[in-house]
C-alpha cells in the first residue's frame, strides 16, 4: 500500500488567514478539512491557537499593574494603646463615630 505524499511548504500569513476563514465556514471535521487543504490537523490546531492568542504587539495584550509592595504606606495618624495590651493604629480619614465604636470594641476584649 502506498501512502499519498503531502507537499510540505510553509504557508504565507495570507494563506493561513484564508484557510482559517474557510475553516470557520465549513461543516467538515477538522481532520477532513485539514486533509482537503493539504495540511496536518495538528498544524490547523496550532494556527487556531496562534490566531486566538493576543500578540505581544497588541496594546490590549498588556495590562499595567501598579507595584503596591514597593510603595511606602503613610504613617498612622493615631496610635492607641489600651490597658489590656492591645495597640491600634488608625490612619487619617476615620470619622470620630467610627473611631469611638472601634475603641469601645477593643475595650471589650
């Protein structure tokens, strides 16, 4: 039994795009489609993965994340030490009612 030989040549990006567009429109299985276009099914799958993955040149592919670990936290505005040994540091911006409620909670410990 003789095996059919497949012409092995690299496809241009335009040829790949054309083949992938045709694949999106077909009702053939991926293996039959690949055979019809003279490519291996694994090649078709690789092209599909590459087309779905964002490229490094795509500005949407990178998300800038601020470095929160390297940032110095501001010094606390208040440091409260209670008789039971509990110490609470409170930053600025706390409302007096919130601070009062927190102090009552700590006293109850």
